[in-house]
C-alpha cells in the first residue's frame, strides 16, 4: 500500500490503554541509506514546576542537529508564541516504527509506551527533506520535494513527490514522482542524485515500484 507522508503527520497516536491521547505524529524519520522508516517523532509537553519569564524553548535542537544537520528544519521553528512565558517542559520522543500496530485515517496505534529519547543519528526527518531541490550530478534540477511516498507494507520510503523542474518543461502538469533506488547525497540545501535518476521519474504514484 502506497501512502503519502502527509497521511501520517498530525495523526493521533493511541495505545491499547489510552485511546483518548492528544499526542500527534509530528514527524517521520527514515534511514539515510536504506530509506526504511525508523521512527515516528512526537513532542511531549509536561507541566513545569517553575515558569521562567520570557523563556525560549530549545528542547527540539537535538533533532535538528542529529537528524538533518545544523541547517535543517526537522521540527517546527521557534515562533513568537514560544518566547512568551510557558509552563511546559517539552521532550522530543521517538517511537520505533516496529511498534506501530495499526494505521487508519484517524489514528496511529502503537504497542506499549516505551518511547526512546536518544538521538537517531542515522536517520533524517521528512520535514528536513520537504522543500529541498533535487538535482543531478550535472546540476540539472529535477524538482522540489513536496512530499514522500511510503510503501507502508514494507515500512519504507520508495519515492519523492516533486513539483517544478525537469518535468515542468515537458508536460503541463507540474507534480511528478521520483522513484528511490539508490543512496543519495542528502545535502543541507539540496539533494544530489546520479544523472540517470531522470530515468526514475514517473507521472503517477502508482508507477512507483515498492
């Protein structure tokens, strides 16, 4: 079954013991080399004992630095609202994709409550991919990433949904899809792929091979 990353983001996370949870999926992490899905990411907010005035929340820096690099934006940026004094302590948690037991249009169900707190250094967040340009070794732009395509049965990202670029020159419809078959260069600003990746471009998500 092929689905888009956006079909999972913001879905409610529940367990067998807690189906009324308000926790939601904030991001997805995939292995940089194999494209296998590694983790669901969510931010847990707990009340703080003390409320420091004008405290800017920085607890998400770990995922920015470890999953996508210093310049990547893996989680929502600090906003003006965050500079207002808040009585919450935020922790970024990672749930192994192997612990996901059910995915529906309304929720993601996980087994147990064992969420990891370590930094997944071999992973990259989908939010660090979306928005980047995909270019070939010869500097030809294939498009800009607008979403990832997931083979949910195998828990693996198998394609990128692209806008603009190479296909826009050939057809009237801009959005096309790039099949992933080899390791790419996940640069801080751009994704670099071999020149023959142009042969992996398809005009329908159903043409992506899982």
